[in-house]
């Protein structure tokens, strides 16, 4: 057996949207709150009437380069700290009130961080009324003379309105007054609340001039709050219980000494797909004072708490709704047209959003922490919805907008998906502590301006003739005037006189007395008079009918003229509406171009700043390049000068060393010649000794021959060999005597001892009297002395240190300088005593060879001591 399929509930068709709908962007305004203290740091600057610049406070670096970052944000209009409430109202809320009167919906809400002045902007204070009281005052100033009587318009609890007759309205009033449980509508005769009586000065009152006089109006207000994502009615009164009172005398709800949790409301959708709060109290008001009283009644119930950042911080979102119901008058202009389809209902929502806050700054705990979380969550949902709407409109996508994630966005869904003007006032606090939160608010406001909302359309015009109320009033005034001229409706004298005058215009009746039955003259005479009267009456009737037909033709002519004029007016209104559409499109295009122009100007400013920065860098780099070029030129000049100088020095040094090499070569050649001469002398002496020994051994048979005396070099050669020692005697001595050193003379010496020489702890030290000791020879010391000695140390072949005293003569040169010509060398050598004794012991066995070695070294005599020091003279 098959189970029958369950029928599904058909999906409700959505609202049909026209293909070509004119849209307007969300109007975003900015208002700057004055600083709390004069010395407080500010992070906002108002550049123009539509541009705000936000800069980071001191101590906060905004980018990685460590530079302060400045950002600019554009709005439809920006209001500085000196802007009063009237200026703000005329620019923001006044157009919304005019649209409300012309059957167009509107939404106005304030947005910002906690303590930025949102509640003050919306509500105001005594003497400085905010947007809400000024909007109500302008509305009642405009429609005051055209309001309908109470309970003529009646809410149907489905976001609509019904029309009641005068009798039904009177019965409804009596019923409401007789029922104590039903909240009564406040009377305009009651005294206004003193806190709200002085909010608006009479000089600042506004009024709309474009009000349709052929309609009747009624104003209904409601006040709700959204607390922790629940909707509560602030105008709802708890039912009275005589057994257990649930309210204190001060209006505080109590149940078992605890606060009664109010009943939350739910959202529903009406037949036009508009969202409304089901069961919400709607109060009909007839004056500004009544509306103030209703508002203040709900304001006292609103949840407000004290936090670290705001003494009176709103803990919920409040929505004050103003509904305006209007219906046209009938053809006579006397009563309201009893047709529900002709009733138009428009509403304006004034929303005071709770401020976003950081718990790290407010230090919220418990219920305050939960409230802050719900507030931030609802504001985040609003931001997400705006982002999705912007993406769908700009990119052509069809993403689902998460309206249902929050009661705030769900309630105002029809404004963004339907039609109506949306205005947002961004309230900012310029103090530096709110910089991070203010920057997020500015970004949200800039993104919201790109969201477009459908432009409200004009309601259809009623087919009745315009000016009905005026004609009815003129007719009543004329009737009243005439009645007053005639003495009023109760005067019978005028009616009798009028009747007598009419009777006198007819023929007089003859006497009708019949005294004789045979009288045949009275009746014919009476019949004749009656016939004449009948003819006069017919003539009057014809004249009256003629006049009536003439009047009727005139009235028809007037009606045709009126119809033609109405047709003409209708055509003109259609043309005017077309012109207005063109003007609005041109205005939107102009606003877009202005916005684009501002964007381009901003980009041009940025490019100009970048160009100036690059030009400055270019100038600095050019200056640096010129400086480096000058430095390089100086260095090149210095280098050339140094090269020239070095070339001169190299040339001088080259010539100097060439002369020195030539001199040294000559000296070396002379030295070698002396050595050869000494060897020749030695060979000659050895030959003479051998010859002498041979001659003595041969006996007397051989005569003794004296050896030839060796030739000494000439004086010229001696002069050339001034550096060589003097020749030895022809007869070789066994122990030649030591020639005394030249240092013993009385000449003045230059004792040159380099700094690298070591001090030897020896007994015998070279001591030169009358000397100038220097570590580096100089011309000044050489000019004062005749002798020069250089102390030179080096290692001998046996590893001991030898000290050589290189001596020379100092003479002047042709150029005026000093030169040294070396003559001889003295050597001081330190030897070990054991090595010296072994040497002497090994040499004692061969005396001849030792003597021969001495003879071979005869030209260089030496003296030795027991300490092992030797003093030699080398050629």
C-alpha cells in the first residue's frame, strides 16, 4: 500500500521588481564631536565640507617604514565641531520629512563607537533638540490643519490601516475611555514634559509648503528596542492586577521582589513583503507635545548603563517609527473617502544604534560583557550585509544577504531590497584613544556609500477634482456670511417678507363671497384671476427653468474647463515628473562625477606629493653628484700633481742613484786594484824570503843579492786609494805593531747608532769622545763634524754578534751639502772562552803554519785580549 505523498506548502512569491529601477546611493554624513579637554590629542582633521583626514596619533606607527600614515575619507557632507542641531537637521532629516508627507518611506540611523555622540545627535538636550524632536515638530507644523479626528484611521495589526466613519470613531473613543486596561492616547491639552518643552525654539520651527490639502492625515508612533538580539516594546503597559501589583509607584515592574522580564516581540512580513513587529503598540498623536510625551515614556524604559568610556552608554538599539496615514476627501470635500485602497501609509524610522566597544577598554563584566558582545555581533552583521549588497550590485552576483542573522538587519530588510531613502550619520570622536575604532567606522562608512537603494516612486494621483477642501471651505464661509447677513437661520421675518413680496407680484384675488345662488359673476371672475395667476406662475417657471438651464450650461462649461485644466495640469505634472527624473539623473550623474573628480583630485594630490618627493630626491642626488664630481676633479688634479711630483722625485732619485752607483763602482774598482797590489806585494815578499833562504843555504859561492825594493804607487795613486791602508815594510815583522785608531784624534765625530742595535753587556765598549750621538744622520749634525762612524751589528758564521764600526770622513759638496767617504772598518767580536783555548791548543803544534797565517794577514794587524775580543782593520 503506497503512502500518499504529502503536499508541500507552495512558496510565497516574492515581490515583483521592475527591470529598470532608478537607484540612489545611501547618503552617508559625518559629524565630529568636540574634544572633552583642550589639551587632549586629536587624530581627525576636517579638510573640506565633505572630506575628513585621519592621522595616527603620536607613538603609533602606521606602516612598516616607521612613517605616519594619513588617510582621507569622503562623505556626502561632513559637519565639524561647531555645527549646531538645526544645520544638521536641515541637511539630513528635513528632506526625509518632506518625502514622508509625499508617501515615501525613509530610514535614518546613527552609527559610531561608544561615546561618539549618537544619542545626542538623535535626541538632543533642552535648548538643543536633536533630529527626532525636530522631525516631529516639522511634521505637525505641516499637517496640523489637515489632521483627521481620532480613531478615524485604525491600525489593523497587520502593518496596514483601516478607515472608520465618524460614528464608529466616536464609539471607539468612548470605548477606549471606558476601558482602563487599554492604554489611552495622550491628550494634547495635558502639560508637556518640562525636560522636552524647551527643546525647540519657536524661531527654529520648520514647515513643509508642499502639502496636499485634499487629504486627511493621522500620525502613529511606536518605540522599540533591540536588546541582546531580542525586540521589546517600550510603549507596552503591563496589565493591572489588583491582587498582586506588578509595578511600583515609580513605574518599576516587580514580581516577588524581582524584575519582570518583558515579553519579546517577533518579526512578521505583511502582504507587501515589508517587515514589521507583530503586536507592537502604535499610539496616535495629534501634536508635537503628545509625541514628545510618548517618546519620553519609552525613553525612560530604555536600557542604559555606566561604563568606563561612557557614563550613559546605550546597551540596546532603539527604533522610533513615525507612521503617517493619509486618505483623500470625497467629491464634496467634507468627509474622508471611505475606500481602504485609497489609504496611503508611509513611515520614517529613526534608529539610534548602540556604539561598538572593546571590552579591553570598557572592562565590562557579566551582563555588560554579554551586552557588548551582542552589540558588536549585530553591528558586524550589518557590515556583512552591506558588503554582500555592494558585491551583488557591483559584480552582478546573486549572493544571499544574511539579513536574518540579526534582528536589526532583518527589520530593515525592505529598505535595502525594496524602496526608500536611507541616510546614515557617522558620529566620530576625534580623540587619539579611539583611533583604531574610528578607522574601522570610517572604512564601513566609505563602503556603505557604494550601496544603492531603489528610489521611492510617486503614489498614484486620486481621480477627484483638486481643491475640494478649499471649495467646501469657501462655500461654508459664504453660507455663514449670508446667514449672518439675514440674521441667522431662526429669523422668520425675512421669510415672511419674501413670501409677501412673491404674493404681491401675482394678480390680486377678487372677493369670493357667494350671497346669491344665482350669482354668476363671482366664479367666472375668480376663474379668470386664477388663470392669470397660473399663466404668471408658468412664466416664472419657464424663466426659472431657463435660468436653471443657463446655469447648468455654465456649470457644465466650467466643469469642462476644469477638466481640461486638470488634464493640462496632469500633462504638466507628468512632464514635470519627467523633468524631475532627468534632473535627478543629472544630479546623480553630477554627484558621481563630483565623487570621481574628488577621487581624481585626491590621486592628483598623491601624485603631486610623490612628484615633489622625487624631485627633491633628484635635486639632492644632483647635488651629491656635483659634489662627488668636484671631489673627483680635485682628486684627479691632486693625482696629476702627485704624478708630476713623483716623476720629478723618481728622476732626481734616478740621477742620484746613478751618481751613487758610479761612485760605488769607482770605489770598488779602486778597492780591487788595492787588493791586487797587496797580493802582488805579498807575492814579492814571499819571493824575496824564498830567494834569501836559498841564497843563505847555497854558501859563499853565490854572492848575496839584495832584493829589489818594491815600488810603491805614486802619490796620485795614493791619493786615489785614500780609503786603503798604508803599505807594509819590505821586511816582514814577526809581530807587527798596532796602528792607533784615528778615533783617538781631536776631530769631532758623528756617532751614528741605529735604534735597532742591541746593547751588549761587554767590558770593552766603543767610546768615542767629542762626538754627537744620533740614531738617524742629518745634515745639521754632519755640518758640525769632520768624522763619521756607523755602528753596524750582524751575526757571524759561528752565531756570535759582530759589531762593525764603519768610519769615514765628512766633506762638503759643490751643491752646499755634506758627503761621507768611508775609510776603514773596525770589528768588535765576542767569542766563547772554551772555543778560544781549543783554538790556541790546536795551533801550538804547528808554529810555522801559525806564523805563516799571521804573515798572510800582515796587512790587517789585529790585537787580541784575554776576553776574546779582536780589533781588525779591513781595507
